[in-house]
């Protein structure tokens, strides 16, 4: 079953119009004959479809149009051309503080955010303790939202979105906030959510996060679609090579070649690291007496290559 579908979606912003420059400047430009409106296409001709349980990783450099596309899928923006189909309720975490009131408490904001997502007070009463516990905010329930750190805010937003029951969840860099322990917990929760059949979309600059969580990938560059595929490993390898070389692929063959170049680059790096470790071991063995040298060499292996001691 198709849950999200984009067909030939293009999104345009106008720059220099009355709304963006204000009435005074608009009048002056009109009088002097210098008034111009420019079109900026944030996304152009985007096409993909997701089924129930899919997790889409959206990748691309800053300015690629990732967040704009998510806003359109969430219903915040309307495409200039093309159609977006979203079957089911959507929980979108697009900006860290969106849907929250800085002066309200954590508890009040939990109910506010839940209400904005369309959930009843009875449902939120049932889920409240679970939401606060997952966000690790038991000791901050009566604190004003503005007193929370960015990590705490992110934990609360993520907890509300995942512990309620949407059909589609949209995450824009949310999983990148928080300490290592919470990142692992949020990743585990996302896998649990996807196993329930919820469709997910994730914007992330973390290659490992996309590789681990996503089964489909959409690559954008300056608003254009580079690729959409279910071969996440191939395209992530090509994308990581692109980040190094800045060579944007034009065809699928280019993607395959870039991915191979990245694999070769990583293999060369591994060889160099192994050679460096071997040189360290040799220097240690040559520098000390027999027993101390062997112990020092073992310590180096424990730190850098424990697999060799297994």
C-alpha cells in the first residue's frame, strides 16, 4: 500500500515581492522602475513513492531542498506543480521548537503538542508518563520549556511523535540531537516504530544513521533529484565520495563508479591504518626488553585491534 507519493513535485519561492520587501520599499521600487520579482525553485520535478513500513533517508548538501520537501509533504507548503499524496496522519518534527510555547511548562507543552497532532486529552493522559519517561524529563515537568537545553527539547519532541500513533513520521535532523545514549535509544525506538508499519522520512547528515535506519534513499542537490533507490549502501557510498570530490553523478553508471571509488578509498585507509599499527608494534618491540615489549605490544593491540587477540 502506497502511503506517501510525490509526482513531478516542484516548489517555488518568490524573492523580492511585496511580502518579502515591505510596502515602503515596494512603492519606492515601483516609482523608480526597479521592481523585480525573482523565482527560486527549491525543488524541481521530485518523484518517489513509499509503502507502509518504509523508511526514507533524504540526503544532500545544505541548500539541496530537503527540508522544503518535508514541509510540502507535511502540508505546510503547497507545490507550484505536481501532486503529493499522503495517506494517513502525519507527525512531523521539522524544527526543534515548532509546536511548543517557550513560556509554558514541559507538561503543558506535551499536551499542546499532542493536541496539535490531533490527539485527545484522554489519549494523552494515558501516554503522558511514558512520553516523559522516554524523554528522560521526569525532573523537569514543571520547568518552563525555554529553560530546557536543545537536547532536552529534541528528546521531548521525538518522544511525543513516536509514542503517539501516527501513520507517517517525518524527522528533520532530530535524531542528530542529544547524547550518544539517547541517539541509540531513539534509533531503537525508530526501528520499533517502523516494525509497527509506520512510514518514516528522515533528513540526516549522518551517513551511519541513514545506512542503519533506512531501506530507501532520496538524493537531492540544489533542488534537483539525483536518485531515488532502495539500494541504500550503493548510494550512500557514492554520496560520501561526492562529499569528498564534489563530483555530482549524472547517470546510474556514475553512481556505481563513485561508490566503487569510495570503497577503494576506505580499503586504502584500512591498509594504511594497519601498516601504521604494525610500525608502532615494531618500534615498541625494538625499544624495550623482551617481557615489557611484548606486554606493551599486547596493550597496543587491545586498544587498536582487539580482533587480532580473539
